[in-house]
């Protein structure tokens, strides 16, 4: 894509009132737009990052048998009343609205109820199980405070998967498969080395849950990390009893701040019993289906990466998340534009995903924009490189630059 | 995909209270689930259809320069007050809700206001124009009556594009480009021969608009069609004056029922003036940006196709929309399962998108399900075909069957 055609522009300062680092940088770079506190729109570059995260998540969810759906945002109160979660005193972050006939309906903050109810029409026998069903969808949560940019939004994009199984053994087994799938996702997203499985509270659903916490000083959570064992304990359950259960020695743990980038729960029969999701066993007799849920915020992951991997110059995308594989920057002067145009044509034809900065503005402004946008590889075509007959390739992380031939750029895709 | 693993099941009857043909069939076939009147969730097969429509739309929008974004559902009332569209007396289908501090916010039924306001931060000069920006996103409209299934929902998936230009000539020119892009979309979606550009009212925005109406007896609209000129007039503007302007002779027109599957408007400066979206002209001086909008409901298109192209046995998807290219149906008996499994493996490896009915149920039930699901090509592997050493290939439309070799199936993708 030619940068001159992109409708977004970079800006020097974050808008007033935007206190978070992640949203501040993403707004300055033209990836997102703030509609109101905790509500952001995704502009072309930001949507590309979100879509890249979506591709990784879909592949990993499909690999463990996930079937994708897209449930509605509007929520039927009848289902939530049956599980006792309609009341604002029980769930304190509902957005509610009214149909034109006055009936109150909710906006989905999670989808256990509608999916469990839906499945009563499709599952009935032990032969129909196990199943795993997921969606990538906009969620609405009426947060009291929303000052962390994409890390805690009133509206955000989330992947939520739900598993439906027959036995506690199947539930445990799928839980561990999901843990591995999550590890794959964070590894592919470029944050595997700083993201740790974390023992946490199960909230209102179960005794414990597994969080995935990415180390970051701006995180809302405090965790106690055993680096060698790649395991952590959330402060909320940091007790001698839990440490003993996990075989962790207090003195080997570091207290660190982190951002929760994923959370998986065993729900048991909490929802299936209330909503009548049962199955007939092989030997006859009915049992409620056992369930698990597996959440991962795409927009939060985008925000977490922006928050943690950026530097004073701007964003620094891991390769798999970057909106483009390569930023081709033409620095104006004799022969540069012609040479850059030809290279852009060649790279595009070869299937390399390129953002081509063809703008006629100063070299300083272009390089500052490139730093801010944070594409991992930058190829510079200038009068100097044209004369030398090669291209300067620089990595955004580390800043190492070397002269390369055109052909060496083809491998970037 | 193996049909035995698909979590959805077909059903003989539509649920009580579902009066529309499109939703009735789609629910019976397991493509969608009704959450409440006018609110549907998309199950794996339905989501695949929706995604296929999305691929076509994105390609055609990108081809005319569209840049994709994803705007928020939650709407800031301040922007809508500035255009006079916050008041329920002006826009009668708002869903509104409240932030935890009591501030009222809306749910997006359309996105002229937020996008126009957003662009004031990115567009300023004649050099920044023209631009076209679109999204594919869930919309919310508080319809009084919602009895037409996917044709008129309270929540639905829509593509909305907005153009931003400098002159009335540019507006006209982009409008005609969009008309051609819409024609391409409907043609690729398999309804080109029954969808007509239709002269219609411009509502509150402009004098006229262009609708795309697909002929269907269940449609809400009455149009007057000139088949040879591939042009129609909506009853709402069917006057002698309009006919004269379009050069249409009343006696050459047919009165037919149709479903609106697309609608494009020239907005002029209706929104840019209220929201301060101006540009500096080449010779200096400021002008409000001219705008157009281009709507197309993905879920409505899916419903329209289900409504119009189905028969008494079930759905009949055009190739480009079908959830799978081929339905491989194994009819149990000597050698059939082994042969079908092998064929499924070969086809999958060749990249053919196949739904493989591997279930051990009666041939009658399997063929009835295949008719209901409506995949355009069906390959039958039975003891008889195994013995003959070939495969029976049948087309869902027309029902023509012929014996083919394995290799002949490879071209279906």
C-alpha cells in the first residue's frame, strides 16, 4: 500500500485525556481512534493488526477442534435470569437497553448463557460430545473506570471459546489442550517469552482458574513468578496453601506487574444445570454437560503488545502482528523515487506485504513516522543507496542496519 | 469437514413463531439460531456463508479504493446532537443505553457521524481527497416489527462505505463506480440476473437514491421494472415526473415485489457541515467535504438468497456463497465408508472445500439433509458406485446426476 493514499495521519501528541501509553501511541500512529473513554475504533493499520491476531487465534482454536460461530450482541434476559446473572447486583457491568415495546434486553459481556441454551437444541447424546465452540466478537462491559486504553475497554474484541464434555477427565484434558493452544498463540504473537501461566482465582465459577499474564510494569495485576518453572501465582490467591499445592517456594518467586492476556476457567455444571443442557449417557440416564470457558481479548492483546514492546520512538510490532512485513521508505533525491517505485512493484508482485512511503516530505519526518508506526523491517531507498546499487535494510528492534540486494527482501512476507 | 463432528443438527420444523421462509429454512438447516425476534446468531455453516459474502464485498470495495476500518458500536451522543440525529423523534430506531456514571450513549445504527468526526483529525487539504472508507460490522436498529427473518433485523451485519470527495463531479463519478462494484457483488453472489438498479427516494439526505432490488415475492418493496433496460423505479417515487426524467414508458414496466439488497446515497455536505469536515482548496479557501454512503447488509443478502433461491426441499446456495464447494455423501453399505474416507482425504489434500457426511444413518435421512443444506454439488459414494468404480455427482439446482471420476471433482474448489 502506498502511504500517500492511506487516509490516516500520524500526530505528535496523544489527545488530551488519553493517559494510557498503549492508546496514546496507537492514536498517534493512526492505528485507532478514541470515541469516548474505553471505546476505540480501529483504523486501517490497527484493523490489520487485529486481523493478524485473529488469524493466529483461529488456527490454534481450529487445531484443537474449535468450531467458529458468531453470536448476537443483544441478550435475551430470560436466559440470564435462569442462571441468576441478569441482576445488576450480581453482574455489575451490564449495559442494558430496551426494545421498542419496552422489553429490557442486555448487551453481551460474555456468552455462556446464550450458547448453552442454543446447544440444548443440538446436543443430546454422549455421541455428540465433546465439542468446542468459539467466536471472535465485540463485547460490551460497563466498566466504572476505563483509563487503560485497549487494556480495559467498555467495548472490545474478544475470542471466547466454550468446551462441552462428559467427564471431569475430559474437562481436565481439554483444559490442558487449551493451555498449550494459548502458549502457541502468545508465542506466535511474539510475547511467548514474557507470558506465563498464572494460578488465579476462579471467580464465581470455580475454585481456581488459569490466567496468562504478560510481564509489564503498566499491568493491573501483581503476580509471583517462578521464572525457571514458567509458572506464576496471582496475588489474589497468593497463600501458603496455594504455594504448597503448586510446590512453589516463596523465596524463589519474583513479585512482578503483569497484564492478563488470557483466562481459562472450568465451569463445571454451573450453566448446563440452570439451562437444562444434559446428555444421555452410553448406559442410559441423563447428566448435565460439563463446561469450560477460554477467553482472550484480541484488542487487549494488541494494546498489551503496544504497551510493553514499544520504546520512546514508537511502536515495535512482532513480525506476526505487524500491519505490513516491510516498510519501504523512499528518501527524496536523485533517482530515489523511480527506484523505490520499481522496487515496490517488484515486492508487491512477489507477494511481500509492503507499506511504501512515497510521500514527498522531509527525510526526518519520514523516519520519525516509520519509528512511530513500528513495522519490524524498514528498507530505505535514497540517492545514496541508488548510487551504491543496493538497499539499506534496518530492523526496528535493535536498529541494526545493513546493505542488502533486492532479492534478499523477497523472503519477507 | 466431517459432518459427524459438526455440532449443529438439522430439524424437520422451524421453531414456533418463526414466520419467515428465510429464517425458517436457515434454522432448520442449522445455519442460524434465533435469539429473539429480529436477533439471530450465526452457526458454523451460516458463518461460512457470511464470510464468503464478506470476501466478495471486500474485494470489490478494495478495487474501488476502499480502506477498511472497524468503528465502535457504542455511540457518543455529542456527535449525533450536532447533526440533529440524536433525538428519537428524528431517528426512531435508536437503541440507547447508559454508562455507569449515567451518561446516555447510543448503539450504532449507521456511522456517518463518528466517521465524519474522526476524519476531521486526518483530512485537511484537497491533496487528502478523494477517499473511500468502509467497514463490515454489526449494526443495531430498534425495529418495531421484526418478522422477516434476516431481511429486517434488530441486529445485523452490514457493510457501510462512505466516500469523501471535493466536487459534485467526483461525487457522481464515485457513485457510478460504486454502482458497478455493487453489480459485480450481486453477480458474483449469484443473484445478478434478478437484481436491478432502482430509482428511489433519498430519504432525509438527498432527493434521490439508488437501490438494488432483488426480485422476490416475499419482498417488502414494490418496484416498476423495465427488464430490457435493467432499471426499475421504487413505488415510493413512481410519478410521471420521475418516469419522464428517466425516459421510461409506463406501459413497458412490470409491477413486481422485491427485496432491497443495497442502497447508495449522495449525502452532499449534510454531515460535513454539521461536524466541521472541511478541506483547503488548491487555490486557498475552505470548503466542506462532499460525501456519499453505500450500504449493503451481509446478513440480509444471505437471507434474501435463502428466501428466493430455495425450493420445497431446502436451501440452494450459489457457488460463491455455499459453505462448502462439495457435499460428499456416503450411503452406508459394502465398501462405501472406506471408499468415501479415501476420497475425502484426497479432496481435502487437493484443497477442495468438502463437507463429508460420514454419519451412519439412513440413506433417506442423509439425502434429505443434503437437500436442506443446499450445497451446489453433491458427490455420492454408495455400494453401487464403489462397484462401478466411479462417483455420482449431482447438482442441487436442476437435480441432474452423472457418473464422474475422482479427478473430475478436483476442479470444484
